């Protein structure tokens, strides 16, 4: 009698939970629809305002044209627009040349070492290791190594659980203290036996054929030194920010990196999924682990730094569009801007490092495309402060003109991302390109100027647990 009553209670709880989840999803979908509707009303409202106030804006334009400052501003603006459009055409031309490298047979596949550094990831690392072990890569040619970088939570427990279930297919190690992701990877490089190293973040899930697709270019292209994977958002259905980031990621990887790959110059192999030729890594691992910036040991940007050092050796760095990895992205604004700050600081440091060799005879064949990519990076950096000051000036002097023209520009340029995503994936999801552009323009515009001013800082910023969070996790573990 007690058992049947317990079963009935459990069923009731499951039904209630399922019903609550459906209500929650429905409310989320309704709010998302409202956000999209509001976005397009705002954009088309701005376009209409710009059209109806055209005489007023022309009057402002004529007034500015009577001053040297106004003429200089107009010439600068037109020049920058032409440069931006020309670069976009250049990238489009390269994108159309891009081709995915086909996979090779089991016999041809190289011995591969997969390295998974983990820090405060909890159960996610367990799921990552299982997804790697389930790959269709030949077992006898696959070595999986996971390194706990002194986590403060239960990451090591989850790694041990994965080890118990997967046996000899996975090797796990624990750093005595947190030394940073770069040191965890370095230990993996020293332990790895593979001819190809593949690094995967511990909050990421790979598709079954991803490892095979990542390793194949090293067999078909002797000059391939590194390969970037295609990063998509794992938690895109859980919150608004990941949903928007999913479209941005697709454009960044499938369009931008495809174009860069066409000239063998992908500028950054992402931490979520990258592959490296063993020889290329061994040639630079000491310089990489001891890298400094402004007299301090570098603790961030290990992926961009490794990419730079491999490019410098004369190798090609490619992108495999079909090598998918799904990774968690920040769901809150605070975590998002911290991630972007870390990325931008890394870009600033590595743009400087790349400039030291990119304009030399660093490899055989054409190098102009690589230099154009770097110069575009520098243009973004050098214009960060002038653009910010100009924005503040227009907000104070011509607020209506600023907001209407900014939103109109977002409508035009976001359409490029939206059309690309709609063609490759989903029309409905492509619409998130518009709210994301507005979100970035008005809440994240300060990232690059701030990162430039604080480029010497090396804090990771995310994944650090507070004392309160550690105590809460310990309580949960003891209860369970």
C-alpha cells in the first residue's frame, strides 16, 4: 500500500514538473516573440523617422559642411565606410573559395590525443568525456586525457566517475593547485602520444564525427599546422543571451573563419575545439608556456597565442566547417562582458605579437591576405577611442540623428548575418541577429576601449567560485 502510494506521488510530481516546464517554455517563447516584435518596431520606426526627418538632417549636414571639422568628419566617415565595405567584399570573395577537407579512412587517420582541461565545470566535464569516447574515431588511435586544474568544486569527482565508466579509454590527472588553462594544456601536450593534438573545453559536446573531421586535414595537407572547429551554442534554448549568441557564432565561424581558411590564415583556433600538428606544438611549446606581456606571465589567450606561433612557423591554419562542437555560453550580462573583455585583451596582445612577423617573409606563397586580416584588426583597435568619443558627442548634440542613423545601420548590416544564417540554418532563428546587434551596440560598445586600457591584466574573470558558492556546492554534495 505504501509502495503504490509512493509511486502515485512520484507520478504526480513528474506530471506537475512536466506541466510547469511546459508553462515555463511557453512563457519564454512568448517573451522572445515580444522581444523580436519590439526589435523590429524599433528598427523600422527608426528608419521611418530617418526618412521623415530627412530635411532636418540635411540642414544639419549643410551646417557641418561649412566648417573644416565637419568636412573632415564627413571624409573620414566615408573613407571608413568604403574600407569596411571593401573588406566585406574581400571576405565574401574568400568565403566563396572555401572548401571543407573531406575525411580520410580509418587506416589513414593519425594517432590522436584529445586534451580536456577542466576547472570548476562540475558535471559538464563528465558529459564532455563521454561525448569524446563515443566518437567514431578508431579506439586504438585515440588517447583522451583530462586534467583537473585545481578545481574548487566537484569537477574531480565527475572526472573519476567518467574514468570508472570509460576505463582505459580516458586518463585523468589533477593539478596540485590552479595554475591556469595554459598549464593544464601544457601538461597534456607533454603527456600526449598523438601525432595530432585536439583540445576541447570541458563544457563542450562534440558530434560523433568531429574528431575524424578535425584530424583529416593533417593527412591531406602537409603544411597544415592547426585546425579550428565550428563552435555552436549548447545552451541556446535556456536563455536570451545564448539564443542571440548562436547566430553571432555561426556568422563568426562559418563565414569569417571559412574566408580566413581559404588563405590558410585562421587568426584564432578556439579553445572549445582546436587541433594542432604535434611537431608544430613542440616547436613552440616553451615559448608558449613562458609567454609574457608587459613583464607579466600570460594567463589568457592561450588559443590565439598558439595560433600565432604556428602561423609564424610558416604553417597554414585551417577551418573545418563540419567539425561541430556545442559549448556553453554565458547566460547573464555580467558573465558575458567578462568573457568578451578576456577575448579582447587577448586580441590586443596577439595583434601586437602577430605584427612582429606578419609583414616579414614568414612563409612561402602569398601573404597579402594574412596582412589584410591583421590590418583590419588594427583598424578596429585604433578606431575604438575616436568612435566612442564621437558617439558621445553625437548623443549630446544630435541625439535624434544619432539613434535613428545607428538603428538604421543596424537594420542594414544585421541583415547580412540574418540572411547568411537563414540560408544555412533556420529563418526564424536568424531574426536574433537584429536584437543582438542592438544589444551589443548599446551595452557592450565599451568592451574594446576598456580592454585596450587594461590589456596588461591577466585575470580569467569567469569560472572563479566565491566562498559562498563553494559552501553551497558542498552542502548539495553532502545532502545527495
